[in-house]
């Protein structure tokens, strides 16, 4: 089981399930406890969290994604977790 499942980030985002995996990050479905809604959270892999080049790529990706998706927040959380929080859309 993925160690992020069930984790609470910043006392706000409860990680529910893994919905995607890529070369530099993993995407999770989470529930925002403050607004009571689902969000997608993209988390930079721990091995890249302190690599300035990967952080720059991650930041560029968030800016590029902003033209196609709603990005709520790009932030650095506890334990050097860098996230992009996106709107979650469930497709059937």
C-alpha cells in the first residue's frame, strides 16, 4: 500500500487514493476537510524534493497546467513535500 494513503497534509488534505504516477510525481485523490470537496494533489517524488532543477521543472509544469486546468495552489508542505493542487473531475 502507498504510504501516502490516509495521510493528512497541513491538517487539511486527506489522501484517499493514488490516481496516477509519472516520472517525477504522483497524483492522488484527496478530500479537503476545510471546504469538504475532492481535489487532485500532485506530489513531487521525495527523491526530487531537494533537487532545484526538478523543483524548477515542477513549477514550470504547474504554470503550463494553469492554462488548461484550475490550479488551486502550488505550495511546499511539511517534510519537503511540494504539491500542485488541482480540481478533481471524476470521469465515468
